[in-house]
């Protein structure tokens, strides 16, 4: 499944709210809001991440393993009519994502542990997750939600996003029907994460716009932050 030509660079920065306002003001001069965002330029993301009882995905992140992967199920703006299964692979600062659309029934079955249908599914990614749920004992582990404000720049296929209100809840199977409680996953509710993704090169103008004295690149993982509580 891997295709090195499709890997993209991914840089992450922890930013204060003040820095966010400053960088956003600069970016808006040349970057356009993502057309999928709402009128306020944002949308919400909710994901359920998979891991096993040995915390394979979490340990690989904490230990700094260069090549690693994570599976997650994701939907946007609480709209369950469009649900995706995603596999994200990383090699240092390079990332590659595969996705497959699944329906509500398939989603509910996966969360409910009724996974036999996955074995003969039409989509290769669904079949791969099935194999790893059997042989690596992957299972839904944690719920992650946040608000994203995305901007795009065509040269270099650049995407800059600001993620805020990062929240988490330990996974339980009936959260969709009975509701669930979540908590802030960062040290402060005002903490924000800036992500910069691009193909072969990052245009110099974007490099200049995202530079602030207090902004430093760091290996921040929303999944890792959300697993601090279990």
C-alpha cells in the first residue's frame, strides 16, 4: 500500500493564543480558508483511535520510533452520514494517509466488536484493520475531539491548520446513544496546535509568515495527549 511519492511533510508547533492571532493575521494575506470549513472558518473533528492492550501505537510515539502507524475512525461536525476509516503512517516528519468510507452500520459494528464482516470487505483498508484487530489485538481505545481552522496555499500544496479545544474521553461502546463526558486534553483550554503540511517544498513566503520568536517546532501528538488519562 505504501507509495513514497505520496508522503507529505508534516510540522507541528505549539502556539499560544496571542501567537495564533499574530500568525493567522499574516497567513490570511495570502492563504485561503479551506472551502470545507463553516462560515466561521472552522469545523469540528471527532476521532476514535485504535491501539492494543500493550499500547503499541502510544509506545512507538513516546519512544520516538521513526516509522509507525495509527488507525482511527473519523467524522466531522457531528455528521454521521460521512464516516471514514483512516490509516496514518509516519516516517519522521513525513506522513501518508489512506482512508475508506464506511457506513453507519459498519461503524456501529466495528465499535460493537462485530467485525466478521470486515474480513471480506470490498475495501483493502477495512480488511487490513480486521487482520490487525485479530493478530495485533487492536481495539478502539480513546475518543479525541477538537476544532480545526484550516488554510490552504496552492504552490507546494500547503495546508496550515490551527487546532484548539482538544478534548478526550476514554472509549466506551455506547457513547453515541447515551452521550458521553469529555475533558480537556491539554494543560490549558487555550492551548493550540499549529500544523503545517506540504509536498516537496515549503514556499519561503510561508516559512516567513509562520515564524515567531516564541514558536518552536515540536513532536506533539493529539493522540498521545489524550492518552494521558488512560
